[in-house]
C-alpha cells in the first residue's frame, strides 16, 4: 500500500476500472465463442458479444457480491468459525442448526419478539397507509403537499439521525409525544379513560409475549394485579420492556408512506363508473368503499402484505439505535436480525451467525410461499 492515501485511492479506483473493462471484454468474448461453437451466424455472434459486454458489470458484480458471499455463508454455517480465533473453520455439520432450533432460547425469544412486531405492527402499518391513501384520494387543496409530507419518512428512512430524534421525542418525561398525550388528556378528561385503557391492554399483551419469550409470566401477573393505570399514566416508550416493542411499531407506522402510495395508485385505478352506479342506487360512501374499492384493492393489499412482512421479519435499525446501549431492554426487543448481528459482529461467531441467517431466509421463504399459495382465496384480479 502507498503511504499517500490519495494516491492509494486513485490506484484502487484505476484497478477497479481496469478490472471492469477486462471483465466486460472477457465475458463478451466468452459469449461470442459459445455462439460460434453453437454454429450461430456472425451477426448473432456480434450481438452476443455486445449484449454480454454491456451486461457484464452487473453479472460480475452479482457473482462477486451475491453468489460468492452466499456460498461462503452456506459453508460457514456448517462450521465452527470465529474471526477472533487463529484456527481455521472447523467442520461440525448440522450442529449449528440443531443448537439454533432446539437449544438456543435467545433465538426462540427473538422469533417471538419478531412475531409480535409482525402480527401487531404490520396490520397497524397497513391500516394507517390505507387510511391516508383514502384521505389523499380526495381532491382537496394542498393535496400534493400532504402527499409529500406523508411520503417524507420513506425518504428519510431509518437512519441514525432520525432515530435519535425519535428517541428524544419518545422520552417519558420530556419527550414531545408524551407531552402531547398529557395535554390532550388534561384538556378532555374523557380521553384520559381511553388512554388508560389502551395502556392497560397494551401492557397485558406485551407482558404475555414477554412471558412466552422467557417462560415465566411473573410480569403478566404484576400487570394484572396492578389493575387499571392511574390517571396521570403515560406510555413508557423507551424506559420499560412493556413499551419497547410498541415504540418500534410506532416507527413502523410512521414509515408507511411507501404502502400509502401503492394504495393510492390502486384507488386511482378503480373505475369511477362503478362508484357512480352505486351512488345512483343509494349506496353510502362506506358501502361504496367496502363493496367496490376494497375488493379491487386486494392485489395492492397482497403486494404490501408480502413486502411488509419481509421487512418486518428483517427489522433491525430501530432496535439497534434505540436500545443497543440499553441492555435491560435489549432482551425485550431483540429481533431475529438483531440477534444475527449480535452473534456475527459482536461475538464474532461467524459460523453460528451464518446458520442463523439461513434459518431466517428459510422462514421468510416459507411464509412468502404460503402467502402466494393462499392469495387465490382472497385476491381479486378480475379487472386487472
């Protein structure tokens, strides 16, 4: 390596360009040679060369950055390989998989936590996206401004700066979210009962899931014995294991802009004459939506369900930023991918982490295949 970092960077970039050009010519010539051996005409040989020449950067990149790492990951999943150890990878067969599926209670807890985020968070996220799409489908003043505002969280994403801002807003004492809840419940006393009921139900459900994770339901018994929350109670978003998962779900709902756009496109594709005919027959707005729009939205619902389920099963960033330095709460929020990161990049157990990644892949693949298998029962493609 050169001592000058700038020259080192230029040299690395130059070698990368040379490698890409050589890969393009090499793959193009290989395609041309195969076409020649197959008895193709000179024109088809030149077409094969040109096609693979321009496709070579993507093909080579896919092989180097996808296929080869996948092959290494699959091999390491059958080994006891630790980066910090000087010994080479030791082949142990399916021992990693047996440990994950039978003995590893932490991984079992991560599955339950991920299941909670998926079963509760995904329906709320899709419901919020559908509600926003229905509201924005109306022709109102400032429509584009509202669309941009609701899609902005998707652009911002789950980057560290945004999540740290959310961490401040979710603070129990000084966070703006709890301050708004206090102000609203004090101004409208009847809403205080609704807020306390939501807190009680949410804590009971979360305590039940935490009991499933640990095998002990002491916390659930304490929540039930404590009874209805006091009048001044607010959610303990990032301070209590009973609310840690709900804070992640809140972030999922906040980032529903992509789903909203999909639903909005589906609503725009619903034929207007169907609504006009139903309106003439005296159907209300709710009946027109439930009997006409909603059945025609099922392909869009299915798409959002598949993509949303995959994303929720792979959720990592909010948990990493909000709770990584809060060890008492990590166990209540740890997801499958967070546990994968913990084993691979915190404990440096590359073999065990690789096995976890393949188990997660199989789980996602099986669930996705089941979704595609069941779509025939409820998805309506008649007008598409």
